[in-house]
């Protein structure tokens, strides 16, 4: 199987509220808009907020959206000024990443991650 592209599709209970969260509070750039939804750039991935299917479909989403940021303190300040609640304050995890948790209006967990300069994800092991 050859995967050509991917995106995460969310079907929120309240499309306008969730759209405003991803567009205004998180500041994601719009990749594409269509009659029934909006697709955002999210690093090397896309996040689609679908305006259909969410009102009568109960979600069983038990994952999280992982967004890498350059500076976690700056991200926290931006989110606070946008009125976004921090679910879990920034901390260094046992695996070495710095993480902070927030949630979208439907409670979908969003992990904001800063990769420290000495972390294996940044080191060239060649």
C-alpha cells in the first residue's frame, strides 16, 4: 500500500465553535475551505474540521493530536492570551520531550510538544 497523503478529520458537535478554536485560538493556517468544512495546515499534516456528521454521531476518538512547537513557553503565552485553558501545564516527560496539554471544544486532547536540542529526535546519529 502506498500512502499519498493523510489528514485527521474531526466532526465536532458545534462546527463554528471548533472552527474558531483551530483558526483563531491555535492560529492554524487554512489549507482549503469547501462547502461542508475547513482543512488546516498542521505542520506536515492536515486537520479537517468537518461541518457534517458531528451533531448526531457520538465520537469514540480516544487518541490525541500531537503538535510540535518551536517554543512551549511562547505557545503557552499565546494560548493564554487567546483564552485557551491549559489542561496540563508544561513539563519534561520521562522520554525527554517537553509537553503541555490543551483540549479543543469537544474535549479532543491536543499535546503541544517542544523537542529539546539534546533529544534523540534532533541528533544526527550518522
